[in-house]
């Protein structure tokens, strides 16, 4: 079955950096569009960044210029590099992919990112 396993979250001071990783299994990784979402307490889950099989990327306006998404098809891994972190980036971050054929969304278990002094 499809599994997405995130890691790399933690507590960081404002202005700091973190790199999240998501290892995928059960999918043909090189053909998958992958995304990172986040959900803060009391807020809806929102798209942070996405990357297509060809490497095209998109970002939420709130993270443009600070976050980078990348993929390593040899390792079945997608990364989210987060720099210049702000308290408002505090959230649970989720890895996502979708099977358009089966019309199923797949989510990881989430990793907590807390930006605080």
C-alpha cells in the first residue's frame, strides 16, 4: 500500500531553518506529483509547496523566497527546505500525493514544526 513517512520537524527559533523529508513507498515515485501541506491549530490545511514529475514547483505566497521543494527519485524522497522561519510557520506539516486513476489522496502522518523563541 502507499505510505508517506515524514521526518525532520522540531522546535526552531525565528529566523532559523529546518529540512523536512518524506519517503514514499507503494507508488511509482518518478511519475508522482508531490506536495507539502500544513495545518495550524484552528485553521484549514493549506498547500505550502508542490513539485511535478518534471520538477516544476509552486509555492504558497506566504513562503515564496523562503522555502524550497525538491525531490530525489533515486531515494523516493521529497524535501522541504525551510529558511527564515517565522512563528506563523508553526503547524503540522504533511506530505501528500494523489492517484488520479484511483481518485485517492494519500497523506503522511505529519511532522510538527514549531517556530518560537
